[in-house]
């Protein structure tokens, strides 16, 4: 059986944890981009929770 030095074991564990963290951050960033792509955009889109003004005939609805 091959026994590694304790410092080498911690280094290997740190590498695995950092790799898992990098993958998790990448997946979260990808999900954020997809969510933003699904949001409406353009002149007829309104920001969530914002009251613009009173509507009138011929107004574009958000």
C-alpha cells in the first residue's frame, strides 16, 4: 500500500475542492445567462416592479 505524505493529501483535497467549485460557478453562470435570455426585451418591455405612469388609449402593454 502506498502512503502519501499528509501535506500531499491536503493538496490533493484542495485541488478537488477547487475544481468542484469552478464547475459549480460555471454552471451557475450558464443558468444566469439562460434566464436573462428568456426575459423580454425591447421598447415594449417593462422592468419588474416599476410603475411608469398612467396608461392611455394606444399604449403598449408590458
